[in-house]
């Protein structure tokens, strides 16, 4: 598979203009639709017929006509060898609830994949692709007004010009680059720059409102190092700066895009405006990505181990339906405290370091924490020179010597500092900092150094630090709204010289948006319970008087107690309570384990698991153990991850872990939640949508539909060799769409495109063999339901806007090829939706005093959906807050439909997504992200435990069982994860 590079979208003069791809094969007969319909919003031209489904074999009973509504006309196709196991006619008697119309799926006409699956079913570059336009606005739900943290930005009426900047000698630091350009503007603004005030990106580009008086010019800039000394003479450096005209940004293009008259946004113009509005903040605050931080915005809070939390704000300009919008949100991040280095080391190690030498493990911890950190020297009175730490010495300061001349005459560090600076080193038992580079390292005593202020900490935070940081970031909605408004006032955009120079005006009022609160769906429980169905209230409900709709049997189970503090009688009592809760909830649960509760040490997890597994297998005479309960210490290091890896990839056991604190303090709600998890791990269902049972879900109930969720999790900062983990889950029941099987794979470090969706390899006997996660999950759907999926809905998590085109092109192609490999011409229509949680749009109640418009936490009500004003000018996206807030300000999920052959209406996809959020298996609450995407995230997170454990020095010092998969010797690929056992794959093991 070749991944095409991202290109600019092809400019279209009119929104309705289609780019027609030449088919790679002659069109099949009878592809024309008899009654093409226009798009729902009345704007779209008649859409081309979607790819065809194969007809069912003639000698089998046809599907009920009621279920064929909305299906595309098929044509016969012979079965391939690989497809035989897969294809069979549908037989489930559901009636169609909604007949989909026809409209453009995206701005490209699709040709079916050739029978061999080798052809490309859609364009191979983003140049000929635009995303589907919005099919109208949603109408369902109770209308209300909410406020969004978007501030209207008036478009400038001036030409925006871009200039290329070359600084000689080249400078790596953006801060130094900015200082050079600031000095250039200060000296030459009134003369050579024609009184223009340019904005600068810190690298290669300079922007002006109106032209400069030249197309190319060179300047000499002398930069004084103000921080080098306090009172003495300062160093002066000279730079040559060449400025050359490059291009003029097209604001007319941007105006048309914002007005919805063209589909592609001019990224250059938006980028310029973003840089202009950031220019003043870059000078005032500490920039990190799109956010700005300062210790003056709010008093920093200590996080422990030498770190502190700084508050700040996020700022980004966005194209929306109301025009340009400035999205402002509060932010916080961990910074290294500007402490004397010795004090930082004492905090990091949590002990007095002045009286005794550092141990080897202490030294490694200090080296990791300080590597790359900037320090300034304090022993030279007026001189405050700065250095970057590259390591620390293995020897204490008193033992360090270095050559002072070419004759190899040596001098000790202690003597040198005394003679050169009159500085007596007090703590000679401590190592020195090494600064500069490793080849020619300079030694600095720790007590002569102080950490430079304003350095963001990018390494892994401890659990305690994360908890402390969350306390800082967690703000009630009303407080967050007030802070955002204060930030806008404090930034005073009306007085910003750069905004004024470019003619940009920012409103100080939050945007009021019309929203709708979608109704909660009815949930079906088992008929033997007192309550057979349930209508959730404000995003939550409970299991009282209800029984799971499909409660499973657990006859053969065992328990291992890894916690020294839990006595055998306490463990037995807990297991009995859990068994009773499972019974009450609708499961059949044998109260007696196969063998007595086994007590084991945490450091002997593999030995304990294998002992229990074999003891149970012997006693059961070959029957399999169905469930393993494990009682773990509250702080269990890698135990949890090791247990899951061995159970799921080696022994094939379904496990449920419980922490010691929950065993001692038996809580009914906790036991109820654990019973929900056990039931789905055993292959059961807890509840299903009532509309699913009665076949009333539009574009799901009419024909067999499979819903996928996919996510990729990347290693944390500082983990340079660890692979990324991709996970895909897919529904395995229809029409219920509640059970999801999951598959995981490792792929290249930070690779976002899922590589194993579809793959082929050569087998010496069978020749070319097809496989991959999509194909395997389609086959397992067929085995589980007896039917082939005739519609695919694909929720993709974790994709940033800049990756939309790449991900869609690569992954939709993989879906196409996976389908085609199962049977010639098998191409079920696909809807591809990206789910985003890492954005900064927040919704606030219009009136915080109106308790009927908020939940208990003060957030907007669950089911609140917005698809106007702050959404994309032309594309099919919406914000959905599907959950009730618990603490802090709720973050709505942002859904963006990138491909839609199923012709969903706005109401159709919004209500489906909201309703699915009530089917999450692990709790009786609606969740913030659609469950298939949530499950994919859980599966990917689980698979990190399957990696090889860290080496001692490269680890994080007692993490949660994570690890690395190195490259296989002599290969360029990543070593694959150990395979999941077949019985584990089939169930929701990741819950």
C-alpha cells in the first residue's frame, strides 16, 4: 500500500461541482438508479449509484422484502474460495424504519472494487477528494440556547502578504529568531519597512498587512544578550537577515469558504490570521503548542518532585458557520519549578541530599529528570549564563579532575572553582552537572546552578502528580466561563497593535448557539425482572429491580489472592457477595470455586496463574475454567498488566481483577458494576436499546449492519522506541448492536494510519492469502449472526484535523479491499465518522441559575447537540455532549462525517450516536464517547500490557506493566504482539 502525501484540496468554483474519477474497470450493467433523489438539503445534485451488493444465490430463500428497503440493487456474483465461509442470505425479519435517500458521499464518484480487490475504489490523493456536505440541520430534541467559548472575529479588509525569512548564521531557537526580528523591526520599521508592523512565525515566514517597499532586501541586525550579565559588559552577536516576497493570501477565497460557497478552506490565510493573533501573547507569555502559560495568570500550584502547575489559556482561530471564530479555553501544564538544583534534587528524591552521597539508582533518577533542562549559574555574581544539562557525573565532585592544558596537567573541579571564581564548593559528595555536549562536557557543581524559569515538563507524570494537576484543571462550568471571559478582557484584543495593524476585531462576548437536547432512549432488560425496561434520567439509571437481558452462566471459576493484607476469610466473604450480586443481576453464578482460594505473592504471578490453571483443568477433567477472580494490592506495579498478558495471550482465561480497598469496603454499587463487566466478558449482554429489539433504528435495523470502532494509542513523550498500538472492535450482534469483539496490533512508533486493517501475504501452499482486522471481524460477524453485513458504520477515534485526508484515503481503501477479498463485488456502503475529544470547544448553560437547563454538576444536559454556528461552514460535523458531568466542565465529543454512502440525515447520525452512548457495558450511565470508539481505546490500552517489559534503566521506575517492543533484528517492522487466544477474542475481554 502506498500512502499518498497530503496535497492541497482541489479548488472548486462552485460547491456543487463534482470531480468525477475515471473508472478503472468498465461500469457493470444496470448500475443506474431508477429514481435518483437529490440531497436532503435541496442543494445536492443527483448522486451516483453507490457500489453494488452481490445478489443472494438463486437457490436460497430471498430476504424479506421489508428488509430490502434502502438497499442498492445487486448483481449476481460467483463465490470465491475465501468467500464461501462468509456469504449467506440474511434471515432476520426486521422491518425498515427509514428509507435512506441518495446524496453525495463525498465529492467523488465511487467505482466498485474489482473482484480481485486490487483496484482502488476511490481517489488515491486528497486533491480529488472533499468531505460530504452537511445534509441539512437536525430537528429532533428540545430546543435551547447554550453559550460556546467561541468569540466572533471580524475578517480584515487588507491584503495579507507572506515573506520568506533567512537568518545567517542559522539559529535553532525560535525565541532567538523572534528576538532578532523584533530588533530588526525596532531599528528599521519607520524607514525600510514602510512603517509596517509584521507578524513572524519564529521560523521562516513573515507576514504583513499590505506590501513592504521591496520584494527582496538584506538587513544587518546586532543582538545584545541582555541575560548574559547583570551589570557588566554584554555580548553582542551580529546576524544577516534576508527578507523576500513569496505570495499574497487570498481573502476572497476565505470569505467564500466561510459563506459556504466553496468547499475548501484556504489554509494559508487562516494560518496567517492565527499567527497575527498569537504575536503579542508570544511576547507576553510562555508559548506551548497553541497554548500560553504564565505564573502571573494564577499562582502556580506545587505538584511534588520539583514540579508545579502553571495556568494559561488555549487560543486558535477556526472557520465556522458564523464566520471566523477565536476559540479560547483555559489550560494548565506541568512546569519545572525554578529552584536551586540541590533543592530540586532533594524534592525529586524525597530526602536530604546534603549529608550523604547519591546511590546509583538515585543518580539515574536525577540524570533522567535533569537531562535537557536549562540551568543558569549563580556563582559568578553579575554573569547569569545559561546552559542545557546533558547528564551528571558518575563520580562525586571531590574526585573530578580535568586537563587544563595540552600537556595533560590536571586540576580538580574544587580547586578550579576556588581559584577562578573564589567559590568554595560545600557539597563535594554530590555529582556535578554535565553541560554542553557529551564529547566536551563542562562540569558545574549542583550548588552553583539554578533551574531557569518557564520550562515545561514533558516526561511522564506520576499518579500523585496527575491527581494534583487534575485538581488545578478541574473547574465548575460557571468558574471556567468567568475565567475565559476574564482572559479575553485581559488579552485586550482591541488594543493589540498586531490585530489593529491587520484589521482584525475580536468580540468580547461568548457566542450564543441554538442547541437541542436529544431524548434518552428506552433500554430493555430481561422480562423476569420487576422493571422490564427503563428510561434513563439525566444520563443515568441503576440496576435495582432489573435483570440483565442476557445473563450468562459462570459454573467454573477460581480466585487468586495476591494481597497479603486480605485474609482468606475476607476473600471468601467478598467472593460470596460478588456471586450473589451476579445472581441478583440476572446471571447464574456457582457460589463455590473449583478449588479453594489460592494465596500467591505478587512477584510470582506467572507461577500462580499456571498452578491454578492446571489444578482446575485436572479437577474439571479437561473442561475449561470460565472465570478467574484476582484480588490485587492497591499499589500493584506491573502485576495487573502481567496478569492480563498471561491470561489473555498465553492461558486463554477471562479474568476480573479487584483491588484490596474494594474487598475490605464492600459497596453494592461497586459489586453491581463488577457484575456488569463479568457478564460481558463471559459473552452476555447487560441491556439493549428497545428500538433495536423492535427494529426501529434508522439505517441500522433495516439490513444487517456492523458498527466498527477504531483507535491508535501512541507511547508517552520520551518513549522514543515503543510502538504505537492500533485496536479495532466491531459489533457481533444484529439488530442489537451491543456486543463488540476486539483485535489489536503493534505498529511503527507514532504511526496514526492503522496498518493491519487489511493485509495479504504469500503462503507456500495456498498462494496469496488475505487477512487483517477488518476481514477477520467481518467473518466473525457472519459466524455470530449467520448473516453478512450489508452496511458498515465506522467510528474512528484519535485523528487530528490535519490527518483527516490521509486516514480516510488509507483506511477506507483497506475496508474496500477487505470486503472485496471475501466475495467478488461485495461492497457494503460505508459511513466513516471521526470522533474527537482533544479539542477546546466547551458548551455552557445560557443561565447557570436555571437548574432545569443543567445537570447536578452545572453542565449542559446529556444529549445536548450543536450542529450550527460554531460548526464547519460546509461539512457534516456536530458537537454532542452525551454524558452527565460528574465534576469539572464537560467536554462534548466532536463528530465529523468524512464519508457517507448510507445517506444519513443529521437527525439520523446524531440520534444513533447519542443512543449508542447508553449501551456502554461497564456502567449504568451514558458515556461521553460513542461506545465502539471507547471500546477500541480500552482494547488498545490493554494491549500495551502485552509488550515486552521495560529494561530496568529505561523504565519509569515501577509503572503499570507497560513496556516496549523493539525492532526485530534485521527487519524494518515492529515485532508483533502475542496473539489473543480464540476464546478471548470472541468476547469483550477489554472491559
